[in-house]
C-alpha cells in the first residue's frame, strides 16, 4: 500500500487499515468492512493501554471512543503509518490533540449527532430530580407505597425557577430551548456571550462570573468539555456558593465536579439532589451516590439512541473516506492545527 502525504492530508492507495476499539452499530460495522481493511471489536471489551499501543502500531486509522485515553505517550509511540484518529463521538478531551498535531496525525470527531439526545437526558434530570422521580419509582417497586396523600412525595415545581447552564455550546443551547417550554428562567455562563440574536431566541441571559451564576441558580446543568480549565471547577468552594436546596445536573464529564464535595453537600442537605450521567472513574460509581435517595444515577446514556449512534458511525466513515482520498475530512478537529 502506498501513502502519499503533505502537511495536512494523505492519500491512501488501496484499503486503509482501520482498527475500531469498541463494538459499533451493525450497519456501521458492515459498511466499514466493505470499505476498509477493518479490524472490529465484537466483544465490546474496552481496549487496555497495551492493546491501544499495539493497535496504533498496526493501522492507518484508529477509531476510538470516550473510553480510550490516548495520551501523549501513546501517540509518541504510534507507528508511522497512523495518520488519522477518527473519534466516535464529539468530545475529544480523551485525546492529546497537541501530541497528535506534533506527530502529524489528524483528528476528527462526530459533532452534532448527539446534541438532542444528550439534551433530552439533561432535561430528565432537570425535571426528575426536583420532582423526586427516583424516590417515587423505588417507593412503588418496594411495595411500600400506601397510596396518594396530600403531603406524600412532595417535590419542587420547576416553573419560574432559574436554570443555570454552564457551557452554552450545541448541547447547552438545546437544553435552554427545551427548558423554556417548562417555564424555567435561563441564565448561562460561557467563555464568551452568545450573539444577541441567539440570546433573544433562547430567552437566555449571560452571567460573566461563574460564581455569580451558581449563587442564583435553583438548578445547575453542566455542559462543558473536560479541559485543564474545567476539571474540578465545581469544587467545595463553588458548591458551597450554590443555593441551599439547589440541584446539580451533570451530563458532560464526571471530572468537572469534586465528587467528595458533592457527596458532602448532598449528605448535609445543602443540595436537594443531583442528576448524574457521568462519573470521574467510570464505570465505578461511588456507593454513597447509589445509596442516596436524592441522586438520580444513570449509566452514561446521554448519547444512547440507536439513531444517534448510527449517525455518529456514518460520520466516522465519511471522515475516513475523505482522509483516505487525500482531502480534508468534514469534521477535522481544528484545535489540532493551532
């Protein structure tokens, strides 16, 4: 096989060798097998670090997911033939983009396809935590429910409450759009404010200081990538700034929140509850969170729809085809070039 390169792209003559680290939708795997010399993962067991290192020695394209931590050391040890990391998913904080750039490896992702799915799960927490849905389900299933009562299972209404959105990208905006229909007041913190026309459309107001947003929000929903600036950003001090009785929803990355501080705030009653779809050490979930009746714990299902996973796989295939033909893929991660 001959590989023709320039500073940004390669043209692969023949079928590129593609290694996929997790089991994808059947239609996606079938198409990959048709187009490429594809090594698939039917067992769906996450690759070990050693398996990742070996794969990166033996392929033109690696197709990883969020479960694969591809750091600078792994990238430095990659074989010369590896030219593309075609990530399955929008987030790329598990990939060292600078190291990939320095090695001449292009990185692509699959933006947009999981926006609505993840926003729906965030809304599940925004509604479900104040209304104590987890407790209600467990009460019925335990057989201890004694029937309707005027003071039974009292939660908090969400209409008129302030929803504080941290991170106003695609998913944050999709959450704001949904939240308006439930009568929530939308305030948000972002690296920079949205265009005024978008703010008007979403009826959202910008809060420049994160501490100020946390202090006024009744419900806080996180929608940030995990970066050096955001990991641990909700520490004990900032959680302490949140209103007594506020709720925290996290469908972004578990590393954004100091878990010990969150658990302490829940156990003390400072926070009324939390809706969590992500955790710092997945798949491990702290038993205290599981035991807590006011915590809705989900198994990282924000993007878990058949339609979304299929669309993401199709984007991966398109990115590989563009790259192998010597063109820039449509979803090249531009951060890798700066």
